[in-house]
């Protein structure tokens, strides 16, 4: 990563749009962000790790580093895309059983701007635990791009949909606004 450049962490969860996260990386790089991909362990199977590493110049992280491994640069901002039902609920509940969740838990406490694009179906979005988690994260300052006029839940029968590139841009616009 270039010295003095802003660092954007993109946290990727295991959902259909994860395969398109390279588009988000390309848009972020066009806006002069250095990008570090952090994938949940399940998301690793959804993404092209080698292509993302080539595009970012950084290893895709999915586990805590060993003491002998170098630290990654601290994030200036974070986008969680796609954010799954599981990740949103664990994050709001303070559970840090993966590296990605540990990064997110600390980010909120450190005041790092975080924008999330939840990718859930209508059945999961209707659940009280999810609605409560979204509200709790919003109260802590996380920008959740979800609901009417934003990213809306999909039909449970729809299968793997892709995130419209406009939502990647909206997430980056929100990061820019929050970061300053």
C-alpha cells in the first residue's frame, strides 16, 4: 500500500454478491483508496482470492494473524458488503468469533466510519433479531444502507442476486461523507 494513502477495508461475507466485490475494489481504487479485503471464513469460497489479491496488492485476510506475521495497516474506513444475516446479528451482539467480526467490533469502538450493505431475504429481514441488530448498529453510528429506497431485502426464492453497481457507489459515497 502506498505511504500516506487512505486505507479502506472491505469486509466480505458469504452471499451471492461476494463474487462481484472486485467491482467495489475497482471503484474504491479509482477514488484513491488502498483496499484491504477481509473475508469471513465462509466467504473465501465465494470470492476469487487470487484475483482480489492481484487487484489490491494485499493478501485477502480471513483469520487472525500469527505473532510472526506483519500487521495490516489500520483502516481509515470500512465497507461490509455483502453483510449477511449472521454477521449483522453477531456484530451487533458483540460476538467476535471470526477475524472479520473482531475488526468490525473494534472499528465501532475506535470510531472508524463503517458502512454496511446487508444482503438478506424478506423472511430474514422480517425477523426481530435482525431488525433489532440493524437498529443497534445504527445507534452506534454504523451507516446501514438498507430499507426503502436503498438496498431492500430480496424474495427468498430469488436465489443469488447481484448487487447493482449503484449500491457499490452509494457505499463509497457514504464512506467519503463519513470519513470527511
